[in-house]
DNA sequence: AGGTCAACCTGAGCGC
DNA sequence: TGCGCTCAGGTTGACC
């Protein structure tokens, strides 16, 4: 991961005015007029460690870091909490950028992003509009951040299952009732996953080290050969590859 | 123009 | 024990 020029200097003594998120990017609005843009990629994680004894912030307790550094600790930010925020990313697909806050909306990473799935801007109509004329499979279209922002491979597979839509279906054929079902399914899968603290497969953990729980509730993801969770369906979960990514679905009840 | 695929990295897990 | 292969929560850019 290449870092911005003079990265440390541009962060030193800066205050974070606001922490937010757009699509899969974490945004720290700094008092310097720049925004620190962060992406975890596949394997990135942030962890917060107390500098002295344990640190309590709200409902969270942060333990001091263990002695020694992991070789994939790429960025260590010392705050006056006092705490260390460590960015660890063994595959180095993650990203950190500093962008002029006034130009953030028009930055190439953000200007063409689709709507936030939990916002009022994401509707059956907007989804139908953005899928119109697209000949790619609906699975690939949903992974495309320009269709809807923030969905990854797990949640696309899960949402298509709950909507009863085959991942192989041509995107443009998702209209009317199917588009409504898909919007509902995307929203409910994301809400459930957030409530469960996310999905911990290999790398993902929350900043205090806690693991997510949603991986125990996957209906189809990573369940190849297992029975379909729908009680009235006798199908078995199948794995196929689309656009180079694994897709899991039930051929019996997704069409 | 739009779709597909390799590339970017490291590590874990598997079969032999 | 070790080698070689496949796979992994993502995104971009080159190529048809």
C-alpha cells in the first residue's frame, strides 16, 4: 500500500472533527481541511490499544497492546486518549489517502458511487433504473459499487437468497416485484449483520478485538453442499464462480 | 460502452 | 516436513 507524501506530518497534531463512512470507505474529517480516507480491502483491520492500563470509552474497553509488533502493522496512530490505533493488513489490499475535504464528492473514488443501501435514496425504482439495460448477471451488478454502495460478496449472496433471485439472472430482468424483494432483502441482511457485529471469517474483528457473529447465520455463503435453510425446499447449496468470485445459492428456490 | 479477467499480496488449508 | 495448488470480506485497469 503506497502512502500519501508526507503522510505522518499531515496527520500530526490533527483533530478528527467527524468520523463517517461512504460505501466501504471510512472517512476521518480532519481540522486541516483534509479527509483521511481508509479502506480495509480484504484483510485490513483496525485495532485500538490503550497506552497505559485499560481504556474505557463508552461501552467499550480497550486493552493495552501486547509487546512487539506484527509484521503487518502498517500504520500506528498515537492519540491523546491515550491510545494507539493500529492498522494491520496482511494482504495489503487496503488503502489510505488524504483528500481535500472540499473535493471529496468529486474524487474519482466517490463521484460515481451508487446509493447507500440503508438510505432513502435506495429504492426499488432506483435499483431498477440502475440495472436497466445491463446484460451482466445480477450478482455481478450488485457487487459493482456503482449500482449500490457497500455490498460485498457475502451480503450479495445472502440478499439474493432471501429475495429468491438467482445470481445468474440477467440484471436487466430484475424489475418490479423482484426489485422490491431485492431492496428489502439487502436492507434486512445488512441490518442483521450490523446487529451481529459483522462476519468474522479469517481477519475481520471489531476495533476492540471482538469478533462478529453473523458468520454463524449465513443461509448460503460458504455452505456448499449443505441443505437449503428454507424448510419447504429440498435443494442443496451450490457454489459457482462469477466474475472470478465465489457465488453460493440454492438452485431450488432462487430463480 | 459494457462485460470479463488478471493483477495486486500474503497466508491457510489441502492432497500427495 | 514440505511442495504445489486453490482459495480468501475488494478494486482497478487492460483487454475483448
